[in-house]
C-alpha cells in the first residue's frame, strides 16, 4: 500500500465542485455531501487489497505510438461547426473577457 | 399477405427486400406508423426525421435495384442519442446540448451508411450515458415494453425499448459499464458489447474513454453478428481502435456447442441475486450443456471490487471528458456571464442533471491532489487484477456464462434516491468493460413476468465465441421464453 499521507476526512463537495467548474446551490451541496460521502466510503474498499508490485492498467489493450504521417487532411466544415456556436463573429467564438 | 414489417428481424427484412416482397420505403413507413401509434406511450425515441429516413430508404431501394447495395441495404437502424449523425441533433439526453447539430458522422454511423442502412431516429438514454434505468434522461421517460411501470434499463434504454417494443428492427447502443447488455436483459432483446477497440469511438460522445464501446441491439444473435461485421474495424480517427481482422461472424454460428467449454464464475452468485433470475440462468446453462458444451466452475476472485474500481475509473475519465461542455463552442450557454469562470460554472450548473454532477464531482475528487494515489492509481491496479482474473479463467474455457443483472427490471423511482444502490446493479457487467473483453446478453426467460438476460463473456477479440454460444442457445430456447 502507498505510504503517501492522505487526508481521510472525506470529500469536500464545495471545494471539489469549484475544481470542476460547477456552481452548486447550498441544497445541492447538502444532498451531494451525504450521497458522495457514502459512495467514497464504498469505493475505499479497493484499498483492502494488497496492491504491492501491481502495475496500473490505464487501457485494456495498451497500444503505443499510434502515429500517422504528418499530412494535412480535410477537417470539419468550418461554417457548419460555427453554426453551433452560442456567440460568434468572423469565424471566432465570442467569450467573456479572459485577461484584465 | 405481407407480414407485420415491424416484427421482422434484420435477416427477415433482408430476405423480403431481396425477394422484392417489400421495399426499404415500406419498412420505414411501417416503423414510422408504429412509432406514431406506440411511441407516445413507450417513449423510446427522442427525435425522428421521417422524411429524411424515407429519402435514405428511396436511395437504398435504387442502390439495391442497381446491384450496388451493401449488406444492410435498406435496413432501418435506430441510433442512441449519443452518436453524431451529420445534420441531426445529438443531445446525449442533456439540456446542455440542446440545439447542437452534428457536423459529422461518427465512424460507426458511416460504416452503417456505407452498408446501405437507413438512419431511423434517435433513442432516449440516461444523460451522457450515466445511469442504469434511463431515468436520468433530461428529455423524457422511456418505459419497459413488457410493463409500463417498469424501467427499460440504461443507459441505452431507448434503443432496447425500441427493438423489444416493435418500433425498431435493430438499434445502436453504447456500453461503458453494461449500458447495452443490461437494458437488453431488462427489455428482452439481444445486446452485444464488442471488445474494447473493436468499434471506432470517433463521433461517440465520450463518457469514459478507456471503457466505452458502441454495439448492436437486435432481436436475434444472428442479427447482432451481422451488424457487428459491419461496425467492427480499425479506424485512423480513433487511435484506440485495434487492427484485428473482423471475422465473418454470421458464418461461424452453429446449432450446437460441441467442443466448447463454458465457465460459470462462482463469485457471480451474490446475496441479492433474484431467485427467478438464478433459476432462468441455471436453466439456460443446462440447455447449453444439452447442446454439447462442457460446463465447469471457475473463479474470478476480484469480482467484489469491480463496482468500486469502475466508479473510480469511469467517473475520473468522465470528469475530464465532460470538461468540454463549457458554453464556449456549442450547446447551451448561460446568459450574462461576468467572466469565463462564471460562464463555465453557471452553464454547467444549468445544463447538467444531478447524476452527471455527482459523477463529475466524484471523478474530480479521485483525481485531485492528495487523493489520486489512494483512489485512481489504486483502482488502476485493481483493474490489472480483474484483467488477470479473466485471462486465467479463459485459459480454462471458451466463454463464461453468468446472469446479466442481479434482478429483473424494477419500478420507476425505486432506486433514484439511493445512487449507490443503483450502482450495485452493475455488478455483473462492469468487469467486461474494465478488462476490455466482449459480452453478449441473450433473453433466457422471465422472473415475475419480466425478461431475464443470460450474459456470455468472451476473451478480447473473440466475439465469434460468444456469438456462437448465444446463437445456439437462442435456437434451442425457441420463441416461447417470454411465457
């Protein structure tokens, strides 16, 4: 088992929701705090296993270096793509100002 | 007299088309009429472009007459609302994608089109494929065709309900933790989850990139075999797709199982396994024995860690995949955002349903600093152990036979207050996604009047083995299984 010290005081829904860029109401935080604490307790059970020396699996069939030749190929139709934009001008997406 | 076209299998429809007893337009017309009559109650479809489908059918009829039609020429296919079909909406049953129109075809769709299939409407699902009952759809309710007060399963509940409910001949579903197999079991149709990497994920809205697969939902195993021949294959647009040759599955089907060994994992008899489900599955296994299969007991010792492992890995991957829904390039955007952070936070708050939010938060948590090792990294290690369990089991047998679900379908609302209870229903299906192997669900009887699915699991890239078991069993079972 890993010996990195981890805070086991449980999930802080408000903090994590902020990381996930999700605004939650107080009522949602309340409900989710209870539900997610229960789920986190449940998933903890994987740490009952002795995982020493076991390599992690990120993909079932590990493929490496799936490359193609660096050739320009047709992509999506720009006009069609821009039709989905909530706000756009001159082929660019309009967003609130990012840099002050 | 023409038979009821809406009750045909794909092979049955192809025979009628070939003998000119009906046209592709006839098939579309019959299904569109059936949808108008039955779907207001059933709720399988979320959108249907009847005129577009008719035009595609006309083109298919012309191609067939000219001798240029493909293997599915004129066959209507219903599509789960998670796959991009150019010019059609793709909502993933979420408010956040209202208004989005796909600018391209998913590869799975392109392959069906190249074979001459006709796109017939889009089916309901749990939002972003997160759920096991289709109750998480932000759009509408889908009912189990066998009983209107019961769920159709999920997340491909609309596709399953359409096929079993007489409003589609076949459909596409997707499976990340059981979302093809479980609704197939609940509704009483066939569902195939191909091996990971078998079918391109290009154009499939991603939930968990190392677990997702597209697959066919049909009325017979032979139909699933045919659709899988068309769907499978490496794709340069999906670097996780594998260049394994796609066998002619329909030619590998047999009427008996002589020479095959089937494994029954002892850990798949759990507390909470419905007695009716157990009875139906044991009877099915006995039938396989009568067909000549040798049946042995095997062990998959890490089964009880599978749900925990799955919900760490799947939610972690989902939290990354759903970050793209931010109101910037497509979908809904909240009004009057003060700054980009406000834009993201309020767009996502308004656009996502509660289950999606729960999973994004859980996934973010297990990846976050200080928790990554204890959760995500540990889960990836357990995933290795689960894969090894299957490798060891498949060294002793050609396929595993198990219940698909611990219970048959349940009533609406029964599990919506307890997410963890909902998750535990996935116990028999998530392991296949974690290990990347293939799985098939075939109806094998009823429990309390509701369908029961026999799950057949096979080694990665050996779909022919599970299709063989499923087909032989289905023939022996016959048509009276619904009781």
